[in-house]
């Protein structure tokens, strides 16, 4: 199918883009990499009167590290995240996630901001943002506001963004070289959206885990932090009993649903399998007991 007719604007500044969104309200739609929006237009799931192409806004581009924070512009493409030495060094969780995100053709065009604004519950990057304590900066008619990742994702394909707002950047605390992470995903074929996945970031103290953030995806309306499971693992020896307790806690943390790909029970089972593998990846001493 072909997209319905639309007008097209390519603003040269953020202020110009915001003015267009303000003037056209619900009838305008931002386009960044187009990798989710264009299929939705072609399937006629959306019919905006105006596309506002933000691809030329240099203030939304680039990756910078300062004062222990990695600042990533919303227009940073997936392939740039995959290749950037700053990401490999300071946010290895994201570097580990990127090869799972679709295929090279999509990664060459898709952007971080578009991916987060699209808020697919099976996406890798929202889970990484939750696990890493990311903060989103949003520009709107009244200036800027900042939201934690937990506040940004509000439902299936839903975020706290209003129609007249633009996600401009994401700030993520740089991770220390001695702080382990694990990214694991199960999908039917390489590059497919996840059946279930987990992005885990923590620190190791006295052989146990601390500051553990386990963000699961494809097991609820948004990526979800498994707080009960993390609490069951922190500050104690990593034993089979501790892992089993955390696996049990996942039922209270996650909200999987039946769909055409898998039942809720299957997804919860797979999340438990991934949890065990993630813990063993975070604490290599426990590796010999891996499932
Ligand atoms: P666009 O398609 O341009 O926009 C997406 C949405 O975000 C639109 O609603 C748009 O208005 C809005 N938007 C864009 N930028 C901003 C901004 N800065 N501020 C506010 N709103 C904004 N993704 C995965 O995570 N994992 C996968 O495995 C995966 N597989 C894919 C497979 C295929 C075949 C395809 C077509 C896509 C796949 N994707 C996958 C999606 C891909 O990552 C998209 O690139 C991404 O979701 C959207 O980024 P984009 O820059 O293309 O955004």
C-alpha cells in the first residue's frame, strides 16, 4: 500500500520545528529515520496532514561525554550507537544490545529518539534506558523538561511526549569499567523483535550484586524494571536459592500477555530463564552453575 498524501516540511532549527508542531497540533507528525513511521503510513494506520522532518536539526545530533554523563542526541542513528567508542567504553550495555536491534538497513536509518518515541514494548533501547537510569530531555512550547526513563514510557506505543514536543537528547550516567552488565534476548530469528529480553546493569560488591537494575522487555506494555527480583539478589551470596527466589519474584514484576507469538506463561518462563543467565553473566563465579 502507499501512504496517504501529506505535506512535508524540513525545518532548519529546533525553534522552527516546534513552531510547526504548535501550529498544526495533532495533524502534524515528526519524522526522524522513518523506519517505524513510514510503514505505519503505508499501512494507513496513520494519516497526518504534515510531516515535520527533523533530520536536519544539528542540535539533536552527536554523542558527548562530560562530568560522568554520556549525552546522546535524539537523532543519533542506531549504527552510530553500535560503532561509537564512547558507547563501547561508557555504556557497554547499549553496545551489547545493538546487534539485536533489527538489521543493518534499519540500523542505518533508525534513530535513538525515534525508537524511544515509538515505544515498542519489544524494543531493546527502552529497556537499556531503564536499566541505565537514563533521563530524557524534551523540548516544547514552554521550554525544556526532563523525565526519567521510568516516567517517559507510559504504555504500549505510548510515551509522556505531547504532540507539540520533541525528544531532543538522552543523558545516561557513564558506567564504571568494573560494573558488569548483561544483555540477553530470545527471538525466533536473528534481527526479529524479541520474544523476551533483559537488559541488566549492576555492580559487584564482596562477591554479591548491588545497585542491580533488571529491565525486561516484551513482557508487558512497556519495558519494565523487575524491582522485586533485583531486591531478591542484592547484597547476598549468589546461590541457586537466591536466583530461584528472584525468578519467583518475576511474576509480581512483569505483566506478560498472550499473543500470536507466545502465551503469557511462556513469556514468564523465558524471562525466568533469561534472569538466571543474566545473573551468571554478571557474576562469572556463578557461571559453572548456568542453566
Ligand atoms: P521514525 O519512524 O521516524 O518515527 C517513529 C515515531 O517516533 C513517530 O511517531 C515519530 O513521530 C516519533 N519521533 C521520531 N523522532 C522523534 C523525536 N525526536 N521526538 C519526538 N517524537 C519523535 N526496533 C527495535 O527496537 N528492535 C527491532 O528488532 C526492530 N526491528 C525492526 C524491523 C523492521 C523490519 C523495521 C521496519 C523496524 C524495526 N525496528 C526495530 C524499529 C526501528 O528501530 C526504528 O528505527 C525505530 O523504532 C524508529 O526510529 P526512527 O528514527 O526510524 O523513527
